[in-house]
C-alpha cells in the first residue's frame, strides 16, 4: 500500500483521492507499482491545473465570450468531478467557482457596456435625425446638402440598435433627406425656369440696345439706355453659359452709343467753355454799372450787354448758375433803382405816405397826452397799458417816416 497527502493506493491497486467529502475512487492501477500509480494520477492533476490556469488567463486577457468560457469551465468541472486525478481537487473546484463568478461579472460588465453603447448610439442617431430634419428646411442648398451627406457617413459608422428602433430612426432620417432633395430639386427647377425667362428678356433688351447704338438723339436715347439697364438688373441672371455673352453684347451696344455721344459732347464742351469766357467778360462789364448813379444811362448800357449775352450760346452746366447769378444781381439792382425812382416821383404815393404819417403822428401825440393824464391821476395801471400801445404806434410811425424819406421829403 502506498499513499501521499492527497491520495493512496490499496492492496488491490485501487487508487483513491482525498476530498472534503471523503475519499473518492480515482481508478484502478495494475500495470506497475503503487508509486507509479500515484505519480500518473498526480500528472493528470497537474494537467488540470495547467488547463484551469490557461482558461483563467484567457478570461482575464482576451475577449473570450461568456458562453465559450462557461462551456470551458463546465468541461473542466466534469473532469474535476470525475475524480480521475490525485491532488487538491477542492482547490480546483474553488478556482472554477471563482472563474464562474469572474465570467458572470465580465458578462454583466459587457452587458452594461453594450447597453451604454446602445444608449449612446441611440442618442447619436436621434441627434443625427434632429439635425437632418432641421437641415431639411434649409435653403442653403450646397452647405446643407454636403452636411446631409456627412451625416449619412456618420450614421453608417454607428452601431445598430434593436431593429424596431433602428428602422424608425432611419425612416425619419431618410424622410428628412428626401424632403430636402425634393425641395432642392423644385428650387433649381424653378431657378432654371426663371433663368430661361431672364435669358429671353435679356435677348430682347440686347436687341433694342443694339438697335439704339447708332442713334444721335442723345438725350432720349441715353434715358432709354438707363431704363434698359434697370430692366436688365430687374430681369435676374440667365444661365451661366448665356449670361456673359448677353452682357458683353448689351454693354458693347451701350459703349458704341456713349462713345459717339462723348465725342460730340467733347466738341460741345469746348464751345461752351469759350461761351463761358465771353459771358464772364459781359458780366464784368455789367457789374461796372453798379452802384447806379445815372439810371437812364445804366439801363441803356445793360440793355446792350444783355443783347450780346443772349446772342451767346450755352455754357457748361456746372458754371451756369454762378455766371447767370452774377448777371441777375446786376439786373435786380437796376430794378430796385427803377422802383425807388418811381416811388420818389409818384405824387399819389407820396400823398398817401404823408397822410398815413400824419395820422400815426396824431395818434402817437394823443396817446402821450393820455399817458400824462393817467400818471397825474395816479392811475399807473392805465398809464402802463397805454404805453404798451404807444410802443406799437411809434414803431408804425417810424416805419412810415422811413418810407416818406424815400420820396425825398
């Protein structure tokens, strides 16, 4: 009979292993000595130890699934429970129990991680859907379209949810993209129609502009070109392949007209500059008539100047007001002199002025007498009121006297 701390071999060659539940038969050994029997079954135990160690390492360091780990644990547990090895089988069972706990914990961790990833993926997809639905209402066709394409790529990179949730979110996402595409297609179809209408309108404008390019009716034609330009801007843009050609034809027709007009106006400007020089000389001659000392001679001299003035043509527009203003100043001075002379020599006007002055003088003298009487009687309130009335009458009298002086009296 032979034994060690974990097993023994009896006289019949039966091998036993010691466990917490008592001895268990390992097997029968007839091929050699009891020591060889124990050594053989101890090697089988060491083999189990190695396999359990390898499984523990795989669970700890790899992504071995919980199902595969449980299958491996079950296989090893069957071997341990079969008692076909000599060693501390209870210790192996405890290691396997602990390994089961580890696998269960890992499974829960992975489950929680998958749930977290699922929640994050759901939130990410909901955010993508919300942004897509907002973009579906946008009119920034290029940037919104590019962003929607980027959202599709982002969607493809996210984990799938449960089928129902994933399908519902994808349906909303796809619907938003379709709605945007439909609106964009309608917009550009409308834009194409508008551009075709603009092309037809601009073709008509170009035809008229080219027909007017040879006109010498400078004012009305220039005004019509301004109207055509306003119509051109209001028409909107034609298709890109037509817009530049139409514009070049339209602009070219205008350039022909305005170049011809500029040539004519250059000659006219030279003539008007010379006219301005002549009128400035006449204005200087007229201004020497002031101040008027001999009205009859001044009137005759101004008439001569004015006749020569009228014989001269137009002057440059920017100088017209200045030179004509100087001439009008002389003319008004002569008119003022004529009016003064008329008033001075008009006996009826002089009589009216003298009569008005006499009436005002009498009224002023009467008021002064009334004021003195009121003061004497101590009625200062009445005197103050009369003095205010006197101020107004005195002002009228002063004005009338000034007018009378103009008659030389």
